[in-house]
C-alpha cells in the first residue's frame, strides 16, 4: 500500500504558491487507480511525488517497502542507453544482479510485451508507440509493486495505446498496482477507482468510474469534460428514462439506448 498523508508541494521556491495542499490518499496494491485532474489540480507534480522522484514540502508518503516504477508522457526523457536491451537492463544492473539473470529477465520482458525485435535498435530511432513500449519494459523489468503512468499514453497512436493498455491490464492481473494520472476522463474509465482532483489537489470525488464520472457537478468544479458517452447522453438527442444512471462508457451507453428502445 502507498499512503499520502497531508502532502503539500510548493509550486515556487519561495513557497508562495502551492501545487498541492494537504492531500491524503491511499493507493491499494493490485488495483488500478485513475487520478483525474486539470492543470491547476497539481496532477503534474503528484506522479513524481508518489513515485518518490521528488519529496513533498510537508506531509509524508509511506510506501511500506513497495518498489515503484514511473513512466512519463515523453519516453525520450527516460532513455539513457544506446540500445533497447541495454536500456531495459540498466535498472537491473544498478541493483548489482548477476549478468545471466539480467539477460534472461530482459529477454522475458521484451517477449512479454511483444517487442523482442526491437532489442538491438537504438531508442531514438523508434516510433512514439514503440518508445513507450520500451519505457514500459524498462519500468517492469525489475518487477515493481506499483507502476505510475503519468499521461503515459497521451503521445501515442490508438493502435499502440490499445496494446499498451492490454499489457498493463495483464500486469495488473498478476498483482501489479497501477496509478494513472490523466486529464482525460476516457482514460479514467479503465480504472477500478477514480480520484477527481480540484485546484491544489483537493479531492472532489472518489469512487468507481461510474460514480465519479457521472457526477457532472464535481466534473464542472474540477474543470473537466465528461466522457464522450456522457456528452452524447446529455445532448438531448436521446430519449432518457427517469432514474437511470448516466452512462460514462460506450458499452454503458449502448445498454442505456437499448433500454429506451433505440438501436445502437
């Protein structure tokens, strides 16, 4: 478990402005949590804080010995070696592990992600989607307990995004805890739970994707757009039945359309 206790992060060196003020949050192992927020929510600094890359100015982050890996939106920021296999091996080498184990672990990780053919290529020669898959390989090679995705799919195309999500879902099935920080409500529908942040990291809503993403008042306060399914449902073009939950995914929208006799 990762627990944030009254975390405050200053946005300026003099402490005059705060990106996050007094945020307390528990992130359970083996679950996928989406932290959804606009720029003013402090979301941009929260990922590095959870991952331990920066320390809060006050408060504490308790990780209980958990290993945490982090992937940003720009994989180029994380590459340091001349080839994909060397880059994936780097974190294992830093732990002083046996070379034979490292070679085996790198091969197994690249195979699991379906990118074995990239092993000897230079990271800077890859496409955006390939780069992010390599960043994922480097992040999971050391078998972390948690994976922090900081807008990790925002710069890759739909085909690689689908593959990325499928791999992350399998990793979660194997017990990996996933925390995705995003400004896209559609991404939040993939999570087990959603934390909606307002200005300075104030939690405006916390619950299942449907509970949070159908709370239009909370989304408005957070300066966040609803999902496309919710927008269509609320457009007035579709007959609505009193008391029915607001759909937030396409599958929920299809079910809602079926219930009011509209073919989807």
